[in-house]
């Protein structure tokens, strides 16, 4: 609830359309305090924080919260909230909007567990074909769902507001070294198979003039910290836990490169278009990336970055050095401002407004 920019932007659009909004999420031991918002938020405390027990209790608790909360429209964020929203929408006879943030059934965690994957696939294939209002994060995933389930999906990309930061915090204020070239990897999904392990390892081939800044959360963070110790990279890699977008912008804008190097190891990553691509674009920093369809289109269309050809750590290190010292670097940096003007939430949110007005 704190760091999910997509959910926050959707709630804000509903608030602008004069809906009374209640955002329901879960309370974890590590949850950050909520920033002040224009709409109401509710955090559910659960007995379990992960595993099958968590999903069971989360869905039961969410079902009863929704059942006893007055609502004219329900919006389910991702597949793991869809079942209780669907059941309550049927019981109350009210519209349901499904916002799929990714190809949930194709994430690596489920690829490694066929039994769990079958359960989620059966749930998705049971409910989604019955839904009238569906949203997802890009054209490729919208096409995938429409072809699979024969129902329309619109796509609303995870584009943040184009921030006009009046007073950007300095590196010293952020406790960042003034003389180093900073490479940033950020996000709430720094998980396996997203290139983070190889990126950390690449820094053993770079001198002390380079710093890798990893900001966010994910299931591979613990392993990355172990790798930093193993490769003795404590002076070259800095970790910061997930922070609100308003704080994150200052760090991003002080970096020299923004990295997104997910591996093409599953359909979810193949069709991904991470929020951080737009965060980097809006912060004015060029992007080294892997050649995934949605990302490659943006980078090539606006000439705002370059690509790695494989995930060998030495190759990644060489590409970072080459890119930062290339004559094209300043051109790519300049182009990010053009890309940011054309890709911003002000224009992207119109698709949501049209959908909500249709439901009214």
C-alpha cells in the first residue's frame, strides 16, 4: 500500500471522479507508515504473512470486509485478490473491475511449483472469462489475455506523474558519494531472474569510481547482500529499503544510469514493462536494458538507452563503462525529457477515466 504507485494513482483518479474510495490491504510487521492521502485506507492484520495459510486467511478476511462495506464498484488488484471481490460482486450485484498487474500465473515462483500454478490458473480461467471490465499494464499483456479468455482488456501503463521537483536533494543530503558514478536499480519486485544477481557481480570488474544503488524490496535482496559480502563489494554497493515515491525520486535523479535487465526466462518477464522504466525516464537518466518487447520499443523509439546482449557480469560491467563514457550518453539523457513529456500519467489516466465513466 505504501510503495505501490499504480494502486495509489488508480485510487486518486477515482477520488477525482467523486468516488468515496476505500483502499484495503494488509498490515505486515515490516509495513511502513502510510503517507497522508485523499482517500481512506484500511490495513488488515493477519495471523500469517506468507505461504498457503496467508492466502487462505487473506481471502477470507477480505471477503468479509468487502461483504460488510457499502460499495457501488469493486476493483481487484491482481489475481490474489480476485476471488473475494468476484464473490462479493455477485452477491451484491455490483460491477467488478479486474486490474491484472502482470501475468500472475507465469511468475518464476509459480514456474517452480506446478501444483500452485495449476490452482491459480484454474481460478483465473474460471473467473476472468466472466468479467466485463478488465485492465492490465501494457499492450502485450492485454493481447495475451484477450486471446486467451476472449474478453476485452484495456491497458493502462504504470506511468507516474511527471514530477517537477522544485528542490532536488543533493548527494550529500542523501549520504551518497559526490565523486562516484551511480548506477541505480529500484523497484518493489527485485526478484529472481531479474538480473540483479549478475548486476551485483558485475561491480567486481568496476573500479571504486562506480557505485551500485539498490533501492526497494524483493525475494532476492537477502541473496544480493550475501553476494556483496562474498565479492567484498561493500564500498561499491549500497542498499536502501523500499521508500515512498516522493523520496525515491531524489535518489533516482541523482543517479547516472537506471538499470532494468530482467531475463527473458518466462512470459511474465518477457512482456513486462516495469514502473522503473518510466521513473528513470522522468528523472532524466538513460537506461541500460535487456531486449524485451515493451522496453525495447520505448528505448528505441525515443533513443533513451542501450542494451546488454547477455547476462555475463563482465559484459554488464563493460556495457556500463562504455555507455557512461560514450558520446551518445548526453544525447540519450536529453531525449529522456522528450520521452517524459509524451509519457506521463496526465494522458495515460484518461483510459481509466473513460472506463469508470462507462460504469457510472
